[in-house]
């Protein structure tokens, strides 16, 4: 079935859905309204939309088809008059399946119990007495069951398969089986991408960053930074504008091509997604600022190099995190560790290597988060478009960005994004955290520049 092009709008009392389905018979239209779900079927088109609040089909509702324009306009009444329906322009959110409802009662239910309670207890006692305890359990029983415990080694985890998973919610595998036969220049794991565990990926990433770090390149960019200052001072119109973010027609078509998915995740996974989103937005900010919002043929390479989750399959968190009772709140320590990885990569790989530029990109990410998921969605769709048009790096769109485009619309929270944005804006990343003696290098560069300037003055005299 074909998902048709559509748009939604609203009045105080009604919800209007315009569906583009040319060359069909109006008599064949099948409409169904179930609480907050509208289903439209007209061969060969099928559309199911999940609205944030219930709608009803009453005497004020209608469905009109205009053969000249090819548009079917469905008008439904709101269950609560005057209720505002948010995010009607986020098409992937409307297309996503309804969240699974949790069980209202336990999955296991006792239908009949014919054994008397006293007999059951006696039977359990006899079975317990029949068990033979070894010395460890016998000793534990005497010691109020204080069994000896030790933290398990993650590297020695028991596995029944050699497959390793990566990508969005660790849902992908097999995409790098033939990595040696592709021209993937940013793959830092090589042929071992499919077999490295998380610890090995991180170790290789850090080693590769240290190998690529070039003191002379950094000092040269620090000494002669006229053009870099122009990039830093450039004003991003998306971030400086106070107007409402508008989703373009091209972006709406890109949303329609996204998969229809419902993501089931725990709070730890959701926590990690927000941190990973920071690294994606940082890469987008760097490329957008250094190309002045005009992506080049090198943009895909730049973006992939700046995101450790792409090049090393190593997403955040990058610092030890206490996952007991974790909430969607983010400490300064884990935000700094996430930014440090992005900073290091922007100082080791691309053309312009400047700590000031890295700081400016942090500000861009903070501003984008504060503006909400509409702008973040636009940026993610832009990243997806860049990667999709690359012969090799499209794979990172498939295992990461595509799902982020769906999740940001249907699952992310504007309130959480705004809270992260405020923290990122107020955050200060110390140069010492980068690990490459930036302050000493900058001081040495200033000393060399001053010495050369004094020598020039003496020669003139």
C-alpha cells in the first residue's frame, strides 16, 4: 500500500486532514475513527494517523473529494472543543503506531488452587529438607545468608553468539561484515567492527584520536585564525530567529519516507539517546558553521568523523554513570564527558581545529535544543540527506540517523531538550579535560608570535 502525501490543520472545534490521492473513486473511500486514530483506505492508498487527543465522527464531520486537485479533505470534530492538538506538522509522530498499553493486571493469574495452604507448606518443607547443601550454602545459612559477592567482569560476559550489536538501541548487526571491501575511510574498527565489544571500541577510538592529534596543526590554526574567527562570528539564521520553526514540503516528504516504528526502551537507553543526540547536533553545528550552511562534498566525511557513534560505534555515556534509579536528568560530569569526545574529534580530524570554534558549536547545540524538537528534526533530516547521498556513509544514516528522525518526533520531549539546552549553554568545558596540553601549546604559540614580532621590529630599526 502507498502512504499518501497529507497535512493536518485545526480549528477550535475541528481537525482537518488533507490527503493527496489522485485518480481514485470517492465511493471507494473507507474511513474509520477509533478514539484518537483515523484510518483511511482508498486503493492503492492507506493512511493511519494517531492524534494526541480523541476525535469523533458526528454531524459536523465530513469527507469531501475534489477530483480536479486530487485532495480528499476529512473534517472530524474534537472530543473536547477548544483543545489544542500539538505537533500536527511532525508527520512521523502522527504516523507512528500507538504506544503499547501496559497490562492492567499480572500476566499470570491463578484460576484454581485445590491444594490446601497447610498441605502446600508441608510439601515445600519436605522438599527443602531433601535438598543437599554444599559447604558454601551451609556456611551462608549459618551467617544469615550473607553470600560472598563480586562484580562481574564485563569483558567475560557469557555470549551464545559471536554477533555484536550497535546503532540505535543496539538494534543492528552485520552492516560491516565486508568493511574491508568498501572505501569507508572513517571506520576506526576495520575488519573487527562486527566482533569488537563496547570496551574494545572505546579503547580503539581513544587510541585513534591520540594518533590523529597534530600539535603543529592546532598551533598553526591558533596563530593564524582570521578565517576561523569569521566562522565563529557567523550568525546562524535558524538559531537567531524568533519565528516559529516551519517544516518545508521537502521535509514533509522526507518524513513520509521514514519507517513506522514504535520504540520500546528503558530509562537507561533513553538517557543514552539524548546524550548521543548531543554528539549528532554538535557534528551538524560544526559542518554548518564551517560551510556557512552550504554543505559540500566533504560534509558527509566531516560529520561521520565527528560522531564517535559512527566512526567507532561508540555512543555515550563516556563517563561512569550510576544507573540505579536513573532519571532523565543529566549531570554536568556526563554532559562534559560527552562534549569532550566531540571536542577532541573536532580538534583531531577536520580542517579547522580551534577550541574557540568547538565552544561556539556547543553554543549552537544548546540553542538548537532550546528551540525544541521541530528544529532538531529539521537538522536530523538534513544530516540524513547528506549521508543518504554518499556511496559509503549512507550506512550510518541507516543504523543511526533514520531512527533518530522517527524517535525525536514521536518520543522525545521538548521539556527535556530545553533543560539539556540550558545546561549546555551554562556549561564550561576545561581545556585540561581534552588531554592534549592545549593551554601549554597556546602559550608557546603566543610566545613564538611575540618573539617574531619583536625580531621584525628590530630589523626595521
